[in-house]
């Protein structure tokens, strides 16, 4: 059976959506990152990068949400766009834009806006600018068709959905006005029964909510170096 190592955050949400869309039999293994469970040796043996999601399928071990989506899509033959080389090229290009642009810059924008200590004006400006630029590319693409690659719902749209629901947290509640096409896609996917089941996983398990000292230590281990410098 597939074991899906999950935390309620954007990247695991993509995989949860795919699993629910396809009806694959899977077991959720919750990983509470604010409690530091991503550093447990048993989990590091599956994902040495200490991030969620991860997935095992028998003897097969995968980490990184994009790698997992591609593996599962190829395994099932579902939600791929690959009738022609041109279609496949577009699917891969937009999938990687989400992986290398939307996710990292959105994540850093959230970090510096909501969690980093002052001074942070330069970092907030840099990462929110790049996050806005990347979402602008997605918005423009969705202005050309119903989905990210033409008229077929695919793993690219699932990847966008995983992160797009965080847009108000990244930019503010008024931000949807800048991305009406993205909002249209999010609303359409969120209304799907599979998306409702995927979203419900967040409340099915008891994850730590407080961003207290313990959580900050586990979420931002790099801060140990700042403490060491301050003491020297």
C-alpha cells in the first residue's frame, strides 16, 4: 500500500489531491513539522531533505511533491498531458515553474513577512516582488484557456491549486483581485469532491498550531547559527 507522509501545507496538498482524484489506496502518515517530526531518523531515511511530502509505494521511495506527482501520474496514466511532444513540453515547463518559482518564492515571502525578525524590508520586497511576478505568469496563462495547459485538467493544475489557496496569506486578502483567473481555477478545483477530501485531511489529524519557541526551533533550525554568533 502507498504510504503518504503528510503535513497540511501547500506541497503535500498537491499530492493529496492527486491521490483522491485517482482513488488510489493509501495510508496517511502525519508528520508534524512544528514538533520536529521531520527530523526523526525513520523519516529521514525516507526523505533526507526533512520536508513533506514523501511517499512510499512498496519498496519505492519518493520525496519532493513534483517528483511524486510525476511518478503517480505515470504509474496510473492519469492527469498527464502528453499526446504530443509539444503538449508534454508545456506540461513539464509549467510544472517546473510551480516547483522552482511559485513554491520557493511564495514560501520565502511568507517567511519574511510573517516570521522573520527585523530588519526585513529588503527581503520582503525581493520575495514578494518575485512571488507576484510568478503568479502574474500563471494568471496570464490561465487567461488563455480553462486550465494551465489547454482544456485538460492535469497535475499542473493540481500543483497550482496546492499553492494558490495561500495567496491571501502571502499577499493579503485583497490579492485575489489581481488574479481573477487563478481564483477561477482555485474555486473550480476546490469544488471537486476529491479536493474537498484532500482539504479535509488538515483537520483529520492533530497538528501543532502554535508558532511558539519549540515550533520556531523546528521550523527555522538555521537560527541556531545566529544564536551562536551572538554568544561569540
